[in-house]
């Protein structure tokens, strides 16, 4: 093929936000002028100009690039020209595909003018094109790191860098890096916290809001900002939305950012960041929620409380607080053959008697015991100087509970070692060894988890006014779940149905 052939040319122009930040003089107009001059000098026909302004070169799902491919498929174009190879793209794998496979298959000539790459000319620069593509890819990766670093610096300074403010706030029109309160959405945020603290589940809040026709955060953002998303077909509240609001420290006046990030610089997919890795700057804007209420909500969520439904539509007041004394698993609720609600060990429920016993106990029995014990505790605490002990509480782990677990873990270690020796001696075969060692390993994992939970009990609890809470239950008739969760750390049920209560404060009377 030679330059006397008639060429119908596609001028492809691209400029990404990263290129602009890098300070390159790569404006769309510069690219257009440069390429147009060359094509006219050659006497070729300009079929169309394809422009992707503000699109990354790391993927090829760009609107005008796809339009250009469609025109290539329809044989409207037989030459594509760009200013340099990086304008075509920066992902070396996909770039190689178009240079080595797609364009030749479609009988399309490709030219990267500044890089002296021309697929219809047998030159050394063509041989170097894979290396240039790799360098462009590495450059994109380096730019991505620099941009992320600069954003993190802003985050640590408490400057908001998101495109849209968290639900409940708006971006300050005088300073895009600051947040101000959205009068409408902020009231919904306050209502969500109030309903959840009052005992309503996330699912119940979702149903309530959807039944009311209350605009969800995405719909509110669509109406009040420039945000548009054609992919969203239904604007509804979801449990994930409620949880994201309930766990966002931004609502107590702390700027919480980097809650998610791209999997890598090439993919437009995101992964969630663990809360302990969020970048949080304190006191950056006006809070919507009191910190003590926010901390209490985090405690409720951390207990992974599941709101079951009874026929009378009331919740299980002790749900999330009941634990198996032997394996450490939570107790879950079931109805027995007499249609009475019982709590049973989740390990037993999942794996049966080989892993634990059922520890089944009637819900009414354990509730009655706990409520009576609370009343007795309240009387003792308020009739003495016990209230003086509520300052700067720190609950030490129960060494009596740790010792048998530690001993059993040591026993299991020895048993597994002996099993392995028996296998080597031929006393037991491989299949039996795998089965038996697997059972002991499962027990070891459960016990290690329980030991960690006991150690965790040494952490200083949230600083509630325990004396006021206890006073509020001294003569109560109706049990308040919020108070129960604040007062009680956990309730353990033994195999023979004994009940052991562990409070979030030093207990003035024995628990059994």
C-alpha cells in the first residue's frame, strides 16, 4: 500500500483529566491543528474527527472511540491518526491488541505522528511500539499514584474532595472543599439515627421510607446537583444505604473520606476500605448527630443484631446479647414444637451435635431472669456508695474463664501432634487422620476466637452515665432495649441452661 491510495482518515483526539493535571500542553485544539495540517499536506480525506475530552487512556470504553470503531466496521475509515501513541490509549495490553490485531484485520492503517509509528511502513519505530505502550502504561500508573497522594494530603487537611457531598450536606458555594448543612436531607439523617436508636431495624426503616415515598439519597442528589446516572432504574431506599449513613463519621462533624478506592488504576471498580483505614479529620464542619448517639449506634451495629419478627411484631429484646458459654457463638431464635420461642446455639444450628450442643432455652425464661437480675442490681447499686465506682471504668478480662480455654488449646495441640505421629507409624490411615485432625482444628479455631473475645472485654467501654441508667431501671415496668444494650456486655448460656450476665460496669452482686 502506498501514499497514492485514497485514505479516508479518522482524526482521533483524547485528553484526560490526568493529562491536564500533569501540565501537558495537549489541548484538544492543539491536537486537531497538528493532525489536520499533516493530513492536508498528504492530500488525504478527513472522514471525521473523534474527540474524547476528559476520558482516561486506561480503558477503551470511550464514547467517540467506540463511534470510530463502528465507522471502521462500516468501512468508512481506512486510516486512524493520533498525535502520539498515548492519545490512542495507555493500557499496553489493549493498545497492543488494536495495533497488532484489530487494525490489521480491518485493513486500517494507524499512525502515531510524534512517535513515528506507521503500521504500513516497515520501520524500527513500529518495532518499538510495544515498548512505548508499556512506558505509557507505567506513566499512567505513576500519574495515578501522584494524584492519589495529592488527594490524601487534602483529605488529611480536612478538605472535602468528593464530587458530591455526603447525604445531609451540600458543598459550600464559596469553598468547594467545605461542607454546609442541607436543610432537607439533614432532617432525614437525624430521623434515621433516631429510629435506629429507638429499636427500629434497618430493614424496617427502608420499608417505612419507601412506603412514604421519601426520596432516597441518589434521587435527592439527582434533583439538587448536576449528578446524572442513566443506569439507575429505580430510586429506592436500601439497607446498604441506611447502613452507610449510620456508620459515616461525617455526621458528627468529622470529615471521613477514602471509604472506598479503585481496585487499581486501570479499572473503574471499587473496593470498600475498612473503617480503621479511613482518613478522618475532626471538627471540620457542623455536626448533625451527637457523638454519644453515634457511638451507641456503632455499638449496636458491631453486635450484628438481627431483628426477628414475632407474631405480635415486637423485637427480641436480648437479641445480639446471648452467647453459648461453651463455643462462644451467638444464640439465634427458633420456635419449638410447642410454638414457643427458644434461643439455641448457632454452631449447633449449623453443624449439629458434633460441634456443640443446642443450649436451648426459652426466651421468656431468660428474659425474666435477666430483668429480675437487673432490678436486684439496681437496688444494690443505688443503696450504697457503689455509684462512686462508675468513673473511668475498665473491665479486666475474667482469668477464671481464660484458664480452661488455654488448657484445652494446649491439649488440642498435643492431640494433633500425637495423631500425626500415629499416622507416620501406620497406626491410623490418612483418611482417619484428616477427619480427626479437622475436628480438633475446628474446635481450636472456635476456642481461639472465644479467647480473643474475653481479652477484648478489657477494653474501656463507652463512657455512659451508668448510674443514671441503673436508676432508670430500678422500678421499671417496660424494658427499654436501648438501656439493655448499654448496660449488658453479654449473656452466656451454659449447656445445662444456667444464665451468666456480664455487665458493662463492675457488678455489685454475683451473676449466678
